[in-house]
């Protein structure tokens, strides 16, 4: 068990910091520091639920900690956790640990506990959980069944614990210091302990800490070890020497304490045997099992990388490294394991395997390297370094004030080689050049996904990228995630090395920041005089309470509530000593209080006037990082026919990122927004007199502490944590917009224009994928296309589109199973499942809905087939040209040994050029409005025709490799022409 504090001897006078306690005195006869026996210290910590009555969490008196009864309450909601008596017991004991820690004690110092049960039949179940916290040297205990526990709880636990009080050796006093992280003399991180404690846990003293009173204790373990200590290093046997033998080496990670949620594993050194030519780790392999999600198998060279792994409940996490004696490789590993508390601000968002927090940096795929694999494919070409069967997310924390991110190769031309024939691309000098770029439907095996990117300011119209080069990609879709996918078949590729990409965050174009000097209401417990009884005072915490109308308020005295602007007493709290105070504010107001409500003039009656109404949110305190804004009621005028909020609008400014303009019906929705450098956040609602509409709004503003476990990941505008649920886009509704299009008097769109945001779902431990589907409403996914022109039930497949058909309004789901695309649009949504983490649905709409509906109305589904006929005809014509050219080049290659006039290199370049000419001709045909999806049948027939002239070249492997590479580039261009048609809808999506 790690103690939070250490007791050692030192001659120093220590001042007790508690209010009302006298200083410790030095005995002049013995030179000992003596603690006054009459000193009482009150313990209250925000890491545990606040008292629900007139008492404190704990009291320290005469070197003893007395902890009040702990219930199974969630400290944020102040409600009992779900899951029965076991879940309540675990939560109660977790809260007990936080209180003990705040007092300077721990579970190990508990002398006696008292357990109160609502039902004695729960005795065995409670004991099962109890033993997880008290594993040995059990404290004394009493256990009773009682008639009823507060709040309907099933269990309540109180404790008495020892306190690291004062010792006297050599007539000298004592001092305590924290077991914090310290830098060791060898550059490694250790933990500050006494020299003896470090020796007791088999640590290595490496430098001093705590003003030279303690030692920086570095913990290093090897095969077969188990550790529950923070900052532990797992190394190969005989490290720093390498090993060449085979075998299995395991290391088990146990939680330091119940408040730990995650580990970060840094590969300071990790050198194993390379994968085979197909990217499989058949010789050496590292697997990390037991965590909350699947981690890909890793081998090769991965020094400098890291992974984050969530604990799956209380289960241990195991690192297993297997090495093979069949290959002689100098293996070496040194992994640093850091345990991260659930409320730690540096905790990675769930589902992010790698997580970066700087403004700029470099990310690498596993086993990326600048050298080719030494393993050969059956063709004789070098195999891949890229690992097979991976699917993970690389996340970058959005820095406040930065709204976009750019991904680029940098100066290294081979830093993006993920699919295709890299060997040929290097030989031709096109690696890293536009000729080697691939995207969209061409990327079906190994690729990355970047939602809604642009290239040099022009929309890329795809989210997938592969090949042997990558253009600089800029995206403003948040959160910032790069999804990496590889399949299990690398044999068609040659010489792939993976990627090493640079990223740079981009400043927001317009950040409005309001910084004001303001003071917040004192949030500490309040003293209430009990004058009637003449027995003194009682204190209670200003905690969240539930009002008589089921809104969230704050517990104050009645007088305090009356002194708060907008304060309304609604029910009682703190055993009827306080009132649940609702703070309801209107236009032109501001507040630094938590759980405030911003309402329209005259609420709860409707508002039909016009003008601007603002509400300013100020931080409660410097520890606040984020607000959650719940639209309990938000009914404004609908947008115009083009989806523009031309009449009414809601804008939220001043936060760390941009929030889209909102109007229409958004009751039940919410947004998260980070504070930006202490500035205020302003909600502004503008209403117009040009429309007669009954507006309502009641908006709840909750401020979230930087260490709050429910904090949304940076960049997630909406955030859901349940294992199932329903998400809505802004202004989704079951009825059409009443505004008509000027061009044809047809209903316009409810869907709002110029939207680009991420809807995030927390990846719960043990859940490895997510399924998205429509609700029972057939109109629950209508984002593009002529919705009016479809039947009552849009259905499948006539209303569903994906991939390059979706260029204006769409959602992005990275790497869904069975679909070779990430974008979805149209008037129907196929049920899709994705294992790419983190779980994010990106919503994108453009700014031009009117033109889209005009174009789409003119191109019905059957007309799409007609357009494809012309593409067929022109493609066939050009195909004959390429066919003849390829036959000529192939014939010259075959007769090269018969004194051919041209060298092999020149002929190979001509073969590639033949296909590039075809691409150029094809683009002349399908540019602008004629482009539609080229069906699989066309591509299959084309492949058959274009392969025919190469039959005679089957013995020339390098010719075929380069040809396949050229045709792959062709497919990319064919399915991603310059300007595809766009489309329009009149309602929005609702995806369950």
C-alpha cells in the first residue's frame, strides 16, 4: 500500500495549518515538538461526497481520525450509485479512502470500522467488496442491521483511523512529506520515500527529494513481477544488456488505489524482432490484455511511442512479451508505467490509444522506420514494416484558442507509405509526390481517416487517405483524431513503412474573449446560528440539491438565497436547515455560480418580442475548466429555406472553440465548451420582429472542475456516456420547415447550414465497438437529397449514399465494418458498426442548401444511370487507346532482350504515363456536373480490359507491380473527380 505521507525525524518547528488550532509548542526541557492535545482539525475534501446533514466528513483529534458514515453516493450527483449493495459498498469505501487521504491517513491505518446494513442478508456481498480494500491486517469491525439508512441506502460505513502524529527519537520532532513524483539521478521518474521504505519495496535510491530528507526511489521490475506502485519500470532480463533468447515475459499492473482509472505505458525502449513480410508478429510480440479495450499486437521498433489503457473495473492489466528462439535479434525493452487517477486532468479521453497535448508534434504508426523490411514477399519484393490488423485512434488535445489542425509529411518523402508498391514508387521517384497520393474508395485495406479535410483550401471530398504520399490536410472537425487502419493482408503491398506525420494546431479565426475582474460567492460551508436553542452554530456544505420542481440548485441558508440575484428558494436541504436555492436569470445578467438557469423574458410564458438577450458565464473559481450548457427548453424561429438562422439565432462566444449558430427547436440538446484563459463565456439570443413566433428558452449552465471525471474530451461539442442512447443534430424534427424555396415553392431544409462538430460517446470498459442505426422514424436520417421526392418511407437502398457522393452535408464514422467509406448522406442510413476508437460521429453541413436542391431535383436516381452510360461510352473509347498503347509497350518489354531500342526504365515510365493520360481524359469527361458514382461493375469490367494486354508480361514481375500501382492511382482519380454534384434535404438526422 502506498502511503500519501511519510513520518521521519527532523528538528523543526511545524505550524498546524487548521483554523482555530494553536501552534505546536517546543518543550524547552526535551526540545520536542508537542502537539496540543485540545486541537481539533476538520476534514472536508471535494474528492468525496459532501455531508448531507450538519456534520463533517471527518475530524482529526489527538492523533486520531474519526470518519463519518460514508454512503454509496456519487460525489457529483449526490445520488446513490446504481448496481445494488456491492456497487454502494465499493463507492462508500472509495469515498472513505479519499477522506482518509485528506486527513493524512490511509486504509492501512484504519483501527476500527462500523458497517450498517439495511438488510443483514447482504453481509456476504459486502464482505466480498470489503476485502478488496482491506486485504490484510484487518481492522476491528462491528456490523449491524438497522431499520433504515439515509437516502434509502443499503450500506453505510464509518471508521476510526490512526494519524501519522508525532514521534520522538533523540529528543527531536518529526515532519511529514508527500510521496510525490521526483526526478531520479539517472533521468528516470521515481517516488519520494524514506531510504528504508525504498529498500523495503525493493526500489533503488536515485538522488534525494523533500529537501534531502527523502530519497527518490526508482522501481524497476522484470519478468514475472506484479506491481501496484506508480512510476514503475518493466525491463527485459539483464537490462540494459540485450537478450537473444526465446520465451514469455509477463508483468502485471495492479491499481495503486480505487481512484485509479487509467495507465500510460511509455516505450522508452522497445526493440523486438520485425514482423514477417505480411506485417504479422510471428516471431516476437507484445500484447497488453485485461484493459478496457483491445490493444493491437506490437513488434519491431517502437521506442519513443506510448499507449493509454483504461482499467476494466478492478481487473489487472497484463503486459506479455513473447520472443522466439527461431530468430537471433538483440531484444531490449524498458517500459514506464504511470497510473492516472480518474479525476486527473492529464487522463486521455476514453478510446484514444495515443494522446498528444502539445500545439505541434509528430505522431508515428507502430514500427515505423526509414529502412525496408528484410523479409521478402513471394514476388521477391521487400515486405512491409507496417503491422497488420490494427485499428486505433491517435488523439491530439485541442488547445484553447485553436480550432483546426494540419497533418503533413514534413520533409521526409517516405514518411507516409501505407499501401501500394512503395518499392516501385521509390524507384520511379514519385514517393511522397502527388502521383503517389491515393484517397477515397481506393483506400480499402490500409489507410488513415481524417474527418472533413481540405487540401490547399479546397475540400478533399473524402476522409480516407493511403498510398505512398500524403498532401497536407487541414481540418476544423473536432475533436482532433487521426484513425489508423490496417487489414490482415499486406501481400499485395511492397516496402510499406507506415507513417510519421507532423501535426500543427491552427488558431481560431475569430475568438471573442471577455476578461473581467470578478469575485465569486464564497463556496465554503456556511455557519447557521441556532439562536432559538442557544446551543451555538452548525455548518453545512453548499452542495448540489434537488429542488421541489426537480431542478438542480445549491444548498444555502434562506437569507443567503435571498441575497443572490435571481435566487429562488425551492425546497429544503441539509436536514431542513437550508433551502435549495435556484438561480434563475434573464437578459443582461451574469453569474459565477454553478447550476444557473438562463430564461426568456416572462418565462415560463412565451416571448414574442425582438432584440438581443445575453447572459454571461463567469468561472466559479480557477479550478473550473468547462461548462455544460443544457437546453432544457429552446424553441426559436425556424431557419429560412436555406437553413440559415436569418430570423432568430443563438450564439455562444468566448470559449476555447467555436460553436455553430443555432436556431429552431433544440429542446433536450446540450453542448460542452471549455473556458479560454479565464475569459467569460457569453450566450447571446437574437430574435426578429419579422416573424410571429412564440419563443421559449430555459438553459441550465453547469460548471465542471478540471479534475471532474464527467469532463467532456476537448473538442467534443456533445458528449454521451451511456452504453446506448440517441443523438440528434441541431433542429432535428419530424415536420418540414414552413419556409419555401423561391425557385420552386417546395419546403426548404430544417438542417442548419455551416455546421462542423463532433458528437462523442465515452468508450466504456469492456465495450470494443459501437453500432449506429436509424430510430423507428423513417425520416430520422435525411441530410441530403430530395426528401420530398422520395416515398413516405425513404428506405434502403434508394435513399442511402456514402463515400464520394457525400460532399456537402454528411456524417463521418471512421472505418465502419463492411463499408468502403466513412461518409454517409442521403435520405436513409444503413446500420453500421465501427471498432475505431474513440467513438465519434462528425457532423458536417455546407453553406449552400438552395443550389443543392435545385441540382438534386434535376438528377433523380434513374437519371444517375443515364449519366453513367455516357461515362461508360467515353471510358470505353479512351480505354481502347490505352489498350493499344499498353500492348505496344508490353510488346517492346517482351522483346527487350532482342535489342529493343528503348531501355526497360523508359518503357516502364511510358506504361505509367499511358494510364495517367487515361486519367486526364477521364477527368475531362466527368468534371463539373456529370460525375456520379462509378459502379463496381464498371470498375470490374475496366480492370478486366486493362489487364488483358499484360498477360504476355506475367514473367516480368516489376512490370506488373508498377502497372498495379498505376491502375490503383487511376481508380482513385476515377472515383474522386473535381466537382461532383451536390444535393439537398429538408429535415435532419436522428441516429440511435
